[in-house]
């Protein structure tokens, strides 16, 4: 593991990046105390990325079969009554 102070790291950044790419651990220090670590950037294949948000997978989020069964057994509970004072 190589520990480098900030001042030295600024002037030798290219060499430090090469060291990291060769597999060496590089730690940046401020006043002799470690504050950061340089690591190689690893790209993730797009096939392994998860979609962000709901409905991005193409699979249905909700299975409506249970709702349809409940509606069939008691439809007045699931119908909107516009005269209901709680409905606004």
C-alpha cells in the first residue's frame, strides 16, 4: 500500500493512476492522515443493470385477478359514489 500526501499526489497524479491500474493500493493523505483511496473504475455490463422506477421491467406490478374477485363478490364497496362527502 502506497500512502501519498495531497501535495505530492497533485504533481504525480498520472503515475498514481497507472499504479492503481497495475493493482497497487494508493491512499491519499492530508497531513499524514489517510483521507481517500484511489481505486480502478469498473464498468458494469448493461445486462446486469437494474431498471430504475416502477414498471420498467415489463412485468405487471399488480396482479388484478384478486381485485376482480373482490369486485365480483362485493361491487358496491369498490364503486365510487360522487355524493359521498369523504370522496373529494
